[in-house]
C-alpha cells in the first residue's frame, strides 16, 4: 500500500539540546531516522522541522524536509501543518515516526501503515508489544494499552492495565490477556490528522497526559498491531545517545 512517513523534528530539547542534529556516525540523528524508515516501503519520507538548520541538514543528505511553525503545542499539530503543505488529504495514509528513533524497525513502520487498509473503520493505527517484566506493568512512565476482540484500542493508561484482581502476588503478570506496552508510532488517515488539532482536548487525555486518548474520547477507533519484539532504543538523554552510537558502530 502507498503511505507517507512524516518525522517531526524540534530543535529545542530540555534533556538533550539540539537533539535532531546530534551526530551519529557522521549523520544527524534525524537523517539517520529518515534513512532507516526509507526501507519501510514508504512512497516518501519527509521531515517536518521547526528550524531552518534542520531543513538544511536534511537536504544536505538528500532527505526531503519542510519548515513548520515553531509554536506548535504538540507533534500532531506540526504533522497536521505538514499534511496541508504536502497536499495530503482523504484516506491517504501518513505514519508518524519520532525523530529520536534511529533504530526503529522499518517492518514495524510498514505493518502499522497496513492497519488502516485492513480496518477501514479506524482513523488511526499504532503498535504494542507484550510486557514480560512486572516492573514495567507498574511503571507510570510505561504506557499500557488494552484491546478489544478485533485488535482495536479500548484504553491507554499509565496505570497497570489490565488489573488482575485475584493475582497470587503483586509481581505476577496476567496471562490472558497479556499486558501490552504501547509503542509510540502512529498511522493516520490524512483527513483525520488534519482534523485532529481542532478536536477539544479530553479530560482523560489531560489526566493521563496521553494525547491519543483524545481520539477515543471523541468516539474514533485506533487499530493496534501487536509485535513480539520491543522497539529499538530511543534517544532522550546523552546516555541514550552514547548507547545508540555504540550499537551502530
């Protein structure tokens, strides 16, 4: 199927300044991400940047990039602007890959995009993988998702869901259904992505600090691809950056 990958890139970062331009083996990180996802079969890969320095770095390495406003409240707002600039609309599929995921699996990108072809009643697709460590289930920094019978999201939470009421011990993981860790990759129908920033924020979104809950709050559906594999290392801190550099050497 045909789809476009959009990579939002913001120069300011509190934990790792100028993160998109961090050098990884002679290439800026955001360029590494774009090169990686090019293997997904995407029709095109475009970086949506908030600074001309990012745009110039991408173009110097043959990566398509465009400028977006600097004052966007979220990555979704930035993608919606890019969507309009690129003339993407209707049922065209857009996959949002974060600019700090230089080790993302291209196959995961393709499978997330394919969700919207197989589930036409869904406006979004995303991914998850099984949790095997009880500490992750109870960690509020790990986002969990529970699914319905057709593999669509019922709810996302920082809490331990599903909660096993009769668990023999606090460290025992539920067996059925297996708890799932949400992976932060999203596929959108272009028309919905353009509409998303106009939807009022949901109370549950604000309580959990999870933007995807706005979609469910407004009655839309999100399809979820469950993969057996955890995603590659993302880059949030200088320590993460050094780890990725070592892995890519």
